[in-house]
C-alpha cells in the first residue's frame, strides 16, 4: 500500500463522518437484507441447515444472473447475517436468528412497518407538503400494522384480565379489533361473554374472523367489517373497548366520536380507551409523523388532550393510568 496515498486520503477525509456513514450504511443494509430474506422465504430453506447455491437457485425457479444472486448472498455474508461454508449458505446473524422465531413475529412486523411503511413518510413528507398532499392509507399494510400493534399485547392482556367479570352474561364491543386477540382473552375469561369486533379494513376483518374461528369462538363472537361511525347503535353493551386507534380520527372529530362510543353502552356500562401518546422517543415521533400525514387520521394525542375531550364528550369521573411510558389508559362509566 502506498503510504503517501494513505496519508493523503486520511488527511483529506472527515474521519468521524466516514466512520459514522459506514456504521449507518451497515445497519441500513442489515435491516433491508434480513427483512427481505425472511419475506422472500430465503431463510425458510436455510432453517434446517446450509443451502447450496444451486438449491437457492432452484428455490428461485430461475438461473437468471447467477452473479447477481451470488452478490446478494455475499452481502449477507459480509454483514455477518449469513455464513458461507463448503456446505452452502446458513443463517448466522443474531438479528436473523431472533426475527425468524415465530414467538418474535410481532417484532418482525414492528420492524417491517417502520421500514416498509413509515420510512416512506420520512423521505417524502416534505415533497408531499410542497404539493399540499397527504398520504393515502394503503389497505395492503392493514394486516402488518395489526400484527405489529401486538407488541403491546403483554400490557393489554393484563388490562383485559382485570376488566372482564369471570361470570354472568356480558356484552363486549371491541372497536378496531385488529387480530382479535383481546376478544379471545375476554372469551376465555368468561364463558358467558359474547362480543362484537368491528374492523374497518376488510383484510384485517377477515384475518380476525379466521383467528376467531381457529380459536373456536365463532359461536360467541361476530366480526363486522364496518366503520364504527356507521355501526348501528343498540345501547346493549356492558363494555366498549377502543384500544389504540384514536389517532385514526382527525382531532376535531374525536369529541363526537367519544360521545358516540358511549351511546353503544348500557347505562352503567364502561368505556376503555388506550393510546400511545406523543413523546420524545424517535419511535413515537415516527408514529406521530405517520398518523399526522395520513389522510383522514390525526396526530398522536397527549394524555391531557384525551382527558379534555372525554370531558367535553360528557363523561365524568374520568380515570387514567400510564400503563408503560407514553402508553395511557382511560376508563369512564356511562
Ligand atoms: C393500530 S390497530 C390496533 C388493533 C388492536 N386494537 C390492537 O390494539 O392491537 C387499529 C385498528 O383499528 C382499525 N380501525 C381504524 N379506524 C377504524 C374505524 N373507523 N372503525 C373500525 N375500525 C377502525 C384499523 O383498521 C386497525 O386494524
């Protein structure tokens, strides 16, 4: 190596910046590589052991551009996510090994939402604003978002456990039911409970319906593919739950919405609302950017705003609790 060239390179290069860029590039590539290897099924063929180059080609059902495939796999090797041996390619990296575990599916979805959905908002918000435009919500991501919001499941299952009476007939209305996991828990807690789960997105409603069937609760649970704003009011529910969707509504519509949620309750029935709130953490700022820039949605609330809006909607004796940082629960009685 020519020492003179090396000295010249280092004396003319902002070293700290170069190192920082190297680190950022590596982590960006790692995220893209691992998520793609999972979503394209490439890790499936490596799960039971190394896969040869020819086996991977066979999986692709194509021998088009072998150098391109080799380059892609070698990127995985240089990131430390794949290992290359005489037996072929195998999974090596910690991130890969953790994310392929079925138990970590919600965290896989959480990362996918941030890279496949939210990242677009980071890079395109200024140009959209210049054009006076908002992003359209894409149904294509409905199931992914529902899976990723299950990261809050350990906390919310505890909430359900404390809410549901263990006997007596009981009617639950769950608005924006996502996967239906909290309805499942409620059914397990009380054999006399019946529930309606509302889901505005067709694909998510189908996902919830399939889950409810797989859990054998279809006799006690109806999943309806409708918008809460269009759901006929019969005032026959003991409990209305509204977990993590207040930001799917513009701020100036939320008071009327909260008022209408109460109309579905019997006298003495309860409304439970949970929400992530604005915070300093970049992950919260990113979520706030997503909801603020999506057509028809609104910014993440802060606890005081929810409290004031519940009050304006006519509720008294408003109880609230911070379940984990920036994740708040409100409980009101009709
Ligand atoms: C962030 S997810 C939360 C899902 C679930 N409640 C949970 O906490 O895991 C919000 C869900 O509410 C649904 N949703 C949004 N607006 C709705 C509306 N107006 N009526 C019914 N469902 C709605 C969305 O389709 C989405 O599946």
